């Protein structure tokens, strides 16, 4: 079942055309990789889905409802169903780990403090951060910050998680932790779109692979189709001997 669909998306910044007819869909329960060279507008697509960018043309459809024409106020409830995990974690510097994760619960639910505390404790266990509950963002490593950001992105039990480069800049140990968290979210039934240059990580998480090129989806296929493609452009991403740092 299609939970999200993008139809004929066009987006420009001044004279620079970013998207020129992007079409793809997300099935309920699957995680897809959105790949492409730098500057192809992968993150712009994620932001367009939740209204942080306005598309110039096309349709964004969530559960058979067109959402790209919503006003800002109407996007608020939508963002509890489609959650964005920012590349830099985007934590509030003045709030503790607990307060950062609990913030959406205080803003969007009527849970009492005991219930909120329990939900935060539960999600901290998932991301292996229980010991950091009262630390401040400045006390955390980059990998820990990203894990807190992931915890906050799923605290409201959204239907879709948008991952913007969650493994960028991480060492192998923290990368493994983030991938394990993403797979745990997937096992819990969340759908996801994973924007990344980290091809090995994408292969460990994703069901399908989409490649952006020249403003459109150039390739859309399963992991097996991605691995066995003979297309020269696909091969620049799929070559197993390339590390995540080699892809532009």
C-alpha cells in the first residue's frame, strides 16, 4: 500500500533547476534509499514533503490526501505523522537530552509527566542512551547527538521517518549504532526515506534504491536490481569496493 507519493515535482532556486519532474512512492513499512551526487536536491525533497520547502509544481500525497498546498498551521499535525531527522540532529542547546526528546510530547500530546517520562525512558533504551538522560547537547559526541535526534524523531510514533544523512561524519562504531536503530524502527513498522551518500549503510537498511539525476529519478529498483545493474551511472554508486567517503 502506498503511504506517500510524489508526482511530477519541480523545484528551482532562481535560475537553478533542482527537480524537473520527480516521481516516486513509498510503500507502508518499507525504507527506501534516495541517492544522488551532491547538489541534486535529495534533502530538498525531504523538506518539500513536510512543507519546509515549497515546490513549484507537482503533488505530494500522503495517505491519498494532497498535502503540498497546506498552509503552515495545517502542517503542524502532519509533522507528527511524518518526522524529519535532521542531518546535524538540530538539538536545543539549552535543553537536556531528556528535555529534547520530551519536547514533542509536551507540545503535541496531553500525556502527564509520568507518562512522558516513561516514553522517553523507553526510547532512550532503543538508542542506547539511557545513561545520558540528563546530559546537555554540548556534553555529547556527534554520534550521540545523532542518536538523540533519532530518538526525538520517533517519540510521537510517526508513520514515516525522513532520515537526512544520519551516518554522515560518524566513525564505524557510531555508524553501526545508527543503522541498528534505523533497523529497529523499521521492525516496529515505520516507513522511511534514507538520504545518504553511505552506500554500505543503505544496503543494510533499505528495500529499494532511487537515484536522482538531472532533476529526475534515474533508477528505481530493489537491492538486488541495484547490486546487479550494469548501468554505468548506477555502477558509480553500487560498486562494492567504494567506501561511503568516495561517493561525491
